[in-house]
């Protein structure tokens, strides 16, 4: 998809601020600093629509991006940010849970993990939680430019085994630097909107 018009429309810091939208939604979930904002920017062809940071914990709200008045990209707060207080982490967890469990508009969940490393306990716990709520996410293996091309399929296998993903076509290696994987992610988004739209 070529995106001409996109804007940050709503920033929700608590469950009561989550808007009642009518458009289908694609949500982005993953631990802090995994590259959610970079993926959103790459998908919509913008450099700084979603604010990126080298420091984790930048996104502490649920951000709704209106894409072409056709759908929303929903950027969820990153989990596993060590410097956040336990109370703040619990609040983010409740906001994320409130969003994921009540959204009939949610058509696709993109679960981002760093392709360079085996998923950690937080990632595996998040995957269990996602499955508990009966979502079948697309796994995005971010930062694929940081490893050799010859290592990518091996790392995809590591992600599949660790997260219990049988269909490896549901794991997409992605790089914000060289934009590899961008079209494959859009294909999944468009397929989800067609099937459920």
C-alpha cells in the first residue's frame, strides 16, 4: 500500500481514553525498544511519525495512527522496561489488556521480537497471553540487518521453536534500515483486512 495521508489521531494513557473508532485496527506489541515505532514509520513511509528512541520505554501510551482513513495502526506500550516502576508496569499491562480484550475492530496483531536473540521470558509470557485471548499474531523479527543474511533462516527457526509457532510463514524478518520485510508485512495486513473486513 502507498500511504499518502497518515496522522497521530489519539493518545490514550488509560483505558477510558481508548477511542471508539469505526475503522479496522492493526496493533503492534513487543518489548521496549524492539522497534515498533520504526516498523510503523517504515510501513507508512515516514521518518518520524512515530517517535523512536535509543532509550527503551518511549511509548507509554496507546497511540492511534489513522492511515488513509482506511485503518488504524495502534502502537501499544512496550513491556519489560526495567526502569519503569512496578506500579507503572502494572498500569500499562491493564491498559494493554483492556485494549486487546475489548476491540472488535482489531483485525491483526503484529508481535515484534528481536531476531538476533532467542525470545526472553517476557516475550514467551506475552505469546502465551496473546494465545489465551485467542489471537494468532504475525511475528515480526526486527533488526534483521544486524545479522548476516545467511543467519536469518536459522534465527527464524529459533523464534519459531521458542514461541511455539508451527507455520514459519507467520514469521517475517524485518529491517527498518533496508526496509526488507516491509511488503510482506503489508501483504499480511491487507489479507487480514480482506478476510475480516
